C-alpha cells in the first residue's frame, strides 16, 4: 500500500513522457517527409531498436503474424489472436490506435498489459534511449515507433509463444516492417485512406500494403478488386513469396451451419476467413497437426478446411471494442463503430440499419435516432456523411474527440498537436457539410441551426460559458436550417443526447441558459421518446472517448 502513490505517479509520468514523443499527427507528418526513401525510415527504426538493447534478429523469436490492410486488419488480428490463444498458447498482440488507455495497444493473452508492466517497460526502454543519445541524430523515436519498440521488449521479456502485429499505416514504410522473418503475413480489405501518405489510388495503396511480404513467407489476402489484387500478386513475385486468396467463409461451413462470430456485421466474415487461414498457416509452420482439408483447390486460392473446435470457439469468443458494438442502457441503445473510410462507413450503415431494425419497435412512444460524428485527418467527410443519410437520423451531433473540454489529468487523451480550437473548427465544417446534404435531400428543414459565438475580429471560435456547452455564431454566417448541433466535448454531447435517460449521465443543466430551438425542442423529444438509438462513428478516437464515459471499467 505504501508503494501505491509512487507507482501511480510513475505510471502517469510514463504516459505524459510518452506523449511528448509526438502523437499521430506528427508521426504522419514525419512519414510524409521520409516516404521518398523507405530504407532511411527502416534504418532509423533499426537504430532506435538497437539503442534500446535489441537487434532485428531478436524479433525472429517472436513467431510473428504480420497483418496489414485498409479496413478490418484490427478485427482480423483480434480473431487470429483469440483462435491461437484457444490452443493454449501465450499470445502477444500489438495494435493501434487505443480507445481509452494506451495500454490497450500492447496485450498479453488478449488483455492490455497492467499499469505496473507498462511503467516498468516504458522506463526501461526510455532510459536506455536517453543513455545512448547521439547528437547527430534524433535522440528519441516518435510516439508510434517508441510503442512498437516497447511492444517488442514486452513480448520478448514476457516470453510469448507468438505475436500478432498490426501494421500502423501502409506497410512498406511502416516501422513494424523491420520484422524480417514473420511466420505468415495477411492483407485485409483494401480501400482509400491516408492518401497523402500512401497514394491517391487503390493501386498505389496496394503497393504499400504488399511491402510487408517477405521471401518465402506465405501471405494471404481476401477477395480484392482485380487491379489492386494484381499489384499484390506482383509484389509477391518480387519478394518472392507465395500469395493465396482466401475463399469465402461459406467454404468453411458444413451442412449450412453458419460459423458464429463474436464481432457483428457481414463484413466480419472476410476478416474471419483471413484469420482462419493465418491461424492454420501459423500452426502448420510450428508443427501443429489436426486441421483437415475439405478439398483440393488450385493455387492461388487457399484451401478450405474443417476448422478445429478451438478455431470455431475462437471466432465466436472474439471481442474487439468499438467495432460494431451495441450497448443497451435503459431506453438508450448505443451503436458504436469506429468506421472512418468510405467502405467501412458503408459497412457500418448496413450493420446499423439491420441492427436497429432487429430491435423491438416502441409500442407506446416515439423512436429518436441520433448520429454522433467526428472525423479527423485528410478524410473526405462530406462523402462519409452522405453515406449516413439513409439511416434517417432525427439529429446529427458533432464534437471533438476530447471527453471533456479540459483533458488535464487524462494523459491518455492528451494531444499536443491539435488544439480544441482546431477541432471545433473541423466540427463546424462537418456540421455545414451535413446541413448542405440535408438540404439537398429534403429541402428546407423546419429546424433552426445553432447560433455560434465568435470572439474578436479574427473570428476565433469558442464555447460561450454564459450560454452553456453549445457553440454560437453571427446570423450572417449561419448555414441554412438543419437539425444539427455542435458541442465542445463528448461529455456535453452525451448529456444532451441522453437527457438523463442513461444512468451514466446527468441531465444537462438548463436553468438560466438560452438554448437555441434545436437543442430545446430536441431535448423535449428525447425526454419523451420510448427509445433513443445513437450511432457513434467516424473516428476510433471519438469511439474511445464515448466508451470511456459509457463504461467506467475501461479506465481501470
């Protein structure tokens, strides 16, 4: 007990020190600067690894499964890890980003490493890098690179039997690509994302993803459009390595008995079939027997086989927070999915509409549908929002990815590269795009848009403390009428959406406030609705903030 205060300070200091190594925004800028010569990046990463006390050859001991893709790579990794854990193996799992706590990125046997272990390994790696500073080079790796190095230390010292490693961005230039001898590689569904780094066509993106292929190491991919699939084939020939195309999950199902998946959504079926092939290939390479083929198939189509009971159970038991997740809190049902690309938002819409339709319709009251959305980076938010229109939301709510206006004391959410002002500006832009889409779809709406407050001559946006958590602007800058709102943080947004109907949130204070019509009228409808259905999407960071508030245990 006497050590507890010291440990708490040490762990929080570790998180805050980690944050000074830059967050994703700076890492992306760094990748952009260095992308002309991937060898420079990989050599720099190898240098940091060696300064931390490891060599690239040491990573061969980890029996790595290396997975990339545009969408579904995290879910594929989660399926794969759960399947192999069912074989009694000690698993390591490295993924990104984290939703609530940074410890989620480094897992042992499916669980985030403890605060004690995180603090122990963070300071081990950090202090070694401090001691080996070179004045001629960067003394510390950036945020994601540091965590990647730290993950390798954790997995080696904790003696895992295997490590499932999810690529951060792309593949060829990604810092995880210092792995030289994985057991097997996987490529999940390809799409358009991170275009400023990976290229503006799906073929260029496929070239980047195929950069993780290694000589003689089997690689698997799911059905892709023909042109990017041909790029992957060419990358495999260059390596050279065998590349196999996964059959549909139907091929693994006997007697029309569907395999049960722990992750919802039709799109998870392709992630599951990729995970089955990765698991089987890893088991075969390591000498495990007992997986029965269901028939010969010509290469490059990977053979279907009868999944073992461990595989079947693994698929069923897989959990991956923030992806097609449903939480029922009294009359409020939360549909949570971190979709942030065109194809993943399309899949999210299909899942949400089906999931919402399956819910019992209120017998004696109304149903209100709310969209909670944010998007960051170079994504085309107008295109993403347009895909969400068929869900017929009664309200669209926009807010930054901060749980509270102030993130002091919440080191896991600190981001030194993006200010609240920047994020609010982006939210207002997203709101205007939504308003235009609504006007194109249904013409003039009856709702009035929220006023906003602009400070000073330069037009700085800020929350108005005298008028509550909503944002305000001059009438000359108002978009046309719409049922949309902007809040300065997730907490304020959720308070308004739930109106005291969810036991996790207090009703928003309204006494003395002059709420605009959308907030006031909406509050009445939300208070009286028999069912409130909320879709949270557009950003995994937004999803993480929402989950942090909905499930306090995730912060423990």
